[in-house]
C-alpha cells in the first residue's frame, strides 16, 4: 500500500459548533460540581501525624527530600496513599510537594461532613502543596461516591474547587496505516438516591 496523504474536508456548521460547545460546557460544569464544596476533604486530616511505611527509605536533609520505595503506604487521618515509590520534598517556604508512582498509584480520603470518599488512581500522582493542586497522569480516574471521571490527565485545584479532565491522541503504533485518533474523557454520573 502506498503512503499517500489523505485529506478530509470537514464542514463546520453553527449547529455543530453549538452542540460541541454545549457538550464542553456540560462536561466542564459536571467536573466542577464533582469537585465542588461538597468534595472537600476532612479538615482535621492536616493536623494529623503522617505515617509512611515502605520497604526502603532515603532521607536527604540538605535537599529536604525523602524517597520511599517498595509497597509504600502513607496515612494521615483519613488520607491513604499507596504507591510503588513516593518522593516527598519541602520547598523553602515550608510547603510539601510529592510525587507517587505505581502501577497504579492511588489515594483515598474521606469527604468533609458526609460518609463518602474521594479516590484517585493513575500511573503518577503529583501534589503541589503551595498551589494545593493534584495532578493525576496516565489512565487517570477520580471517583466521588458513585460518580467517576476518567481521562489521560486530571488536575484538581482545591483552592478554586475546579477539576479538569483531558485526553490525548493515541499513538497509532499498531500500524502505519492507522489514522491517529483522539482518546476521550469519560464521566459516569449516577442518579442520586432519594428517600420516598
């Protein structure tokens, strides 16, 4: 098969623009609501001591850096982080930053005021203590109660109470004839149970 460039003509109509805009706004609002005020973590967790278990630990006080490897489990109050490796550092202003990696790595934390948890899963999770943001990379999943958001990358800004899920193009490595296609984010919204 000869390798020719195939060009496709896409007709963009106002109706298509409106439907795409509506879909984008719906997903954005859903994700924002998913992580809104109701998704706040237990306030008391920050005052709890941090306990970390691992097979090995390396601390470098000159760099304010700690590296934990092998079946890592971090607990602080209701927060639980599981990883193959966890790197924790403190910046000059005293803010904590961490990167957990695993196949997968995960976190789970109780929500404030309700008997419900927020959970995140990915190949890498980064936490920026200064900006209070969580970045979840590669096969990212965030669950709140019975609702789930999935994407290649999810970022949650705890200060602004906004989350965003993004997708990427597949690499099309199966065959050179395969047209690269974009992967998709996905949200599963379950109906809220009402007492009749």
